[in-house]
């Protein structure tokens, strides 16, 4: 994995030569010498086989190479830091003389360049000594490994070790072809061989003898598929219909909080808790709220990955156990004693037999390999080595699915597997290590980085990709954006079963993922071994912190938290803090010091419902290397970023989640910004003095922006928005209705948009006809969205009063549409029914204010999901013949005016689920009491 660190350094050296060309004299020769030497070392390391990587002498040599590379990276980063600080100091001195160029003068340059020359020369000497020692102590010459190496990576079909753009372009094309295969096979391969288990557990949940609350436990070793099985059952349509009182899924893991688990259950079952109550109530009060929300209902609660009996003891009193409701709690655990203590009906998950093991392997390896004539030779060996463990089977299948279909290629892998299995008694761990070692070098740090996230957590794909980019793990590939390349990395890891898909977007792309506990353990172990990062669980701040690691991940459990000890490490590049407060008062996070070379700062409050004040230092401007800044879920009233944020010249991502945050106008100077995701973020207005000093807001200069979530404001003026042509995701809230027309006009220019959300601030008086006409005219401009070929998700929360009747070229690829407070006066269904690719339609409060709604004949041909909520004036809802032939789910919530069930629903053969909540008693009675076979089917799927 050292080759990844060297790759980052090589790229950094190239950038240094290109960006600071005017500063180089003799030092340029030293930099080029270092870069050339590193290129040779990188090539050698990529060819070195796995067995050699475990050789003690080889590991010593690699560690020395890595440490020298880290020293070189420090030298370059410190040079850039000092140079940029000089430039900023000069700018501060001349900020009132804007016509003067801001540059560093020759007297300031020379000391920096001379220091750089001396330090790079010393590092070149260090590398020479390391290479001399390699030969002196009997290790082979580098070039001996260029041919005939038994590297595991050489067996891939597309030579991922070559770093030229040509190879990467070819690799990009190959992975685009495989994208659909990844999405189509990942879910199916996870459940092969589990049909009998699914049926048996469904019987325990649905047909058990216990009329009162029952507990069912799935018990088995790690890697057997307990979570996959539980998720399959949880999502089963029969289970959903049976437990109509509510379902909740909470992941427990080794580090758990009863409060967090209670809040998780409350969120799933839809309690009436306000945000204030979530912040202020103690565990007993929260538990009582959960109890009341479940009382008198048939519910299902899943507690996934339980390690401690205290979890059950802490929750059992808050889960009603009425004698006539047949509610169930489903536990997954590795510890059978936990199942016994919970007095559960224990289901022991067994290893797969030979036939099921082979079926699962064939499903994962793909159709081409499954029909390969040479496959039968390997059946016995593969099945024997995996020993019936599903995780080992899918990981090995994922590895071999990317190998050439040749006997030599597969024999190499199995031979290498024999060696890995000989290193320890646990076959699964050996296969996981084999799969890791077979990753191409560009994927290794990406996989290991998944270990920084908490156990059993669901990882947002967008967050993971942005962190990879900030860390420098993603290489530029042709004309693709770094995000597109990183998404291919993610798909490859999924194809190899190194990480799992947790959820997908409406367009089929990965929305979130997770990593299995055993693979996370491997990632943490290898990450520490490779000096990539270090995870400190429950670290004791008082007794000291690691001072040499470059990436530190901490889970902190303290009453009063000072972050200064974490920030003493001058080598620190990344700091990821997951804070678990131990109480709701008296806590604070302090940022008074900052490691000057920091690239990633991610601070997240892991426990919902807690206020946690955050203080930021004005010295943030010194973090010129910072590329990723996340400050989220602190629950405090506001976070105020200091104006000095303008010094973060390399910042790519600013993420505050749902946190209320005030952002200084100087953010506009950060032209490297790619993702500004502050859903409750406001950009502060300029004062007259600031406008004179800094000039008008130059928001349009942030041309690299791809994601923008903000509240609207003055920054929307002068068509700033329309000039951000690289935007793919745009969410604007608190829009002033009278500025909406200009916003729509600007948005029509953003033809690359994939996701758009517009929300106004409050309601609008109907008695403004002049405004209404202007709005309708501006919305007619949405017909120009025919150029928005990528727009697949749209949320309009603005009063538009009507829809354009002509939809021939209107939003041709829209998949999901959500409307709220649009106040449509005419039935929107005849218009929306003609959208050719609409699969999800959500009509929320005041989206339609009419009394009748008719889904037209032949309309909504691909619609699968329809939700109507808060349509208080709707009385007549009907579905004509041949409308919505593919509808699977219908939800009607808080539509009390509907008294008759649409007859058209009886004809929909693909309808699987109907939810009726807070509807009229007449509607409920009609569904419950109307006789007939079709009505019997409707009753079975209605909750």
C-alpha cells in the first residue's frame, strides 16, 4: 500500500513544478530527481507479490521508503504553506489598494526556495541510502521484478497499475459497461442459499404461538449473513403488512447508547416528539414516548448486531408486551447467551452446504465465468477453502469475477489463497486478506478508508467519495471529473464484495453503503500497519494522544471536550471526530489550534437530541491545505464561520448537514469549492465598508461548484446562479417569492442539473394576481428544461398555481417529482401523467387545492410509487382504466376528504402495498367491509 502514498507524492511534485515554475532554479533539478526515483519505486512496489509483502526484511525496507516519502510530503506542504502565508500577509497589507497585484516579492522568495532546495536534497540522499541498503543486505534489484513477477494484480484483465491516461480511459469505459451488472446482481447474490432461512424466520414472526410480544434471535458467527437475512425479512411485503403498527430497525454494535437506540426507534415508528423534546428528555421520558407510540399496535423492532445483554435489559421495558398484539422483536447476534437472556426463540444460522456454496459463488462470479469450460476444475478447491461461509464466498467470487478466464490466472489466485490461509486458523480472514492484497493500488487506500466510519454505520456514498478526493486517493482520468472516477472506484469495490450497497438513488446509483464488521476490522488493522490512519476507540484525552499518525479517527465519550490535544500533532493531515456526549449540558468543542498541514476536518455529533456548542478560531485562515470541512449535527443554535475562512484556498467541500450555520461572504473567494452542502446555511450580507474593500459578491466565480445546498439571499442577484454551469445538485430553501422568477430564469441555464429543490419561505397570499401571472410566465420557462437531459429528481415547494399544459419536451428524464405548497388549482394528473419516465410522485401539503383528482387513461405508464399527504380539500380521487399499470405502492396520509376507495386500484395487478393513515372513517370502512375477491386482495396489502 506504500505505492499509494508514493503516487500521491508524485502527483504533488508534478503540481509543485507546474504551479511554482517561476521559483525554481537548482531546486527544480532536485525535485525532478526525486520524482523520477519515486516513479521507479512505485512501479516496483506494485509488482511485488503478496508473499513478499509479509517478508520482514521487505517490510522494513517499505517502511523506510514510506517514512521518507512522508518526509518529502511534509517538506512540500510546509513550503506551500509558508509561501501562501506570505501571499496572504501581503494581501492584508494591500487590501485597500486593490489595483496592485498580490504576489510574493523576490526577497521573500529566496529564503523559501533555498530551504526547499536543501531539504529536498537531503531527502534524495536518504532515498539513495535506502536503495543502497537494499542491495547491501541481499534484496534483489528493483528491475528484477519488472518481468516474471507473481504479483496478484497482474492477473487482472485491464492492468490497473499503469498510470497513463490512456489506460485509465480504457479502464473507465470498461467500468461503465459493468455499472449495470453491479446493480443488477448485488442484491440477488446476497440472498442466494437463504430461501429456507427466510421462510423459517417468517413463520416464527408471523405464525408463532405467542400472542404477546415475542423475541426471535438469529445467532451465528461473523460472515454468515445475519444482517442480510434480517434485512430481507424486514423488507418482505408479508412482514410489512402483518406488522401494520410500525416497524423499526436500529443497528446496535459494540459501542451503543440506549438514548440513541430509543431515538432511532422513535424515528422509525413516527412518534410525535418535537425537536425540543428530543434535546431535553432523558432516557426514561424518551422510553415512555416510544412505549406510548407502540402501545396497542402490532409492531416489529429489529436490533441488529447486539454484543451485550445490557442492550436488551435497557430497552425491554419500553417495548409493550400486550397479550393480544403478537408484536415481535428480532435480534441478530454472534453470542448465543444474549439470545438466552432475552428468552428468545433462537434460530441458529448454519454454514452453507457444498451445493448452496457453489450456487452463491456462481451467482457472484458472473454469467461469463459460470459458463466457462475450465471452471469445474476449481469447484472442489473453492468450496473447501470457503468452508460454507457466505462472506468468504462472495468476496472470493468478487475477486475472481475480475480475472481473465484462463487456467493460469485462476490457478495463481488459488495458489496465493493457499498461502494466505496458511498464515492463520480462520479461513475467512485469509480469504479477506487475499482479496485485499489483490486490489489494484488505487483501490487499497479507498477500501481501507472505509474503516474510519463507526461500526455498522450506513456510509453516504457522496461523503465517502468527497473524502477520497480530499485525501488525494482519486487520480485524474481523462475528461472525467474526480467524482465520476471515484464513483467507478466505489462500484469496483462493490463488485469485489469488499463493501455492500445499503441504499440506491432513484436513478439506480449507489446512495449509501456499509462495510461488514470483519472487513472493517481488516481495514483498521491494515490501515494502522500501512500508517494510513489510526482509530482510537474511547481514547483518553488526559493520558495523551498519538503524535506521529497522519490521520486520526476518534470516538470520544467525555463530559467536557477540548480538542486542543488532538491538534498538537504537526504531522496530522486528517482528523475525524465522532463525538458521543455523556450528557445534554455543559459540553463544548473548542478549536483554538490547528495543525497547519490539515487536509480533512470532520467533526460529527453522533448522538441526536443533544445541544453541543462549537467555537471556531479566527486562525482557520492558516489551514491552506484544508480540502474537506464537515461540522454537523451539533444541535446548538448556530455555528458562525469566521471571515478568515477566505484563507482556505484549497477547500473543496463544506458540509454542515442540517446544522444552522452563518457563512461569511468571503466564501466566494474559494474557487476550488466543489460541494457546498449547508441546508440551513445563510451567506451573510456585505456591509457598505466590506463592499468597498472586497467589491461585490463574486459568487459566479465559484465555477467548480457541483453541489449547492443553501438558503437564498443577496448572492442570487445578478444571475450569479446561472453562471455556475457545473452544478449537478441544487437545493435552495427560504426563497423570497419575489426573487423566484429570476431564480427560475437562472436555473434554466444549468443544463447539467441532476437534482433540483426549490422551497419558499412561508405562504403567499392568493390575492396577488399580478404576481401570479409573473409566476406562471416564469414557470413556463421550465419548458426550456427539455435541455436538462440529466434532471431526474425535482422538488418544488413554491407557489406556482398551475402547470404548463405542453409536456412533449418537458423534463424528459424526470424519475422523481415532489410537490409541496405549489397550490395547483387545476388537476395536475393529466399533465404529470404524460411524463415518460416518472416512477415516483409525491404530492404533499397544499400541492393541490382542488376537490377532484383523476389519473388519466394511459397515463403514468412507469409510475411505481404514489404518495398523497395533506391534500385537505381533495374529495374525489379516481383512477381510470390502463392508468398506473406498474404502481406498487400507494400512500394516502391526512387526506380526510376522501371517502371512497378508487375502483381503478382493484385492477392494478402489480400493487403490493397500500398505506392509509389519518383518513376518513368512511374510507376505512369501505376497505374493511366491501365483499369480493379483489377487495380481499386489497385488504391483504393495506395497512
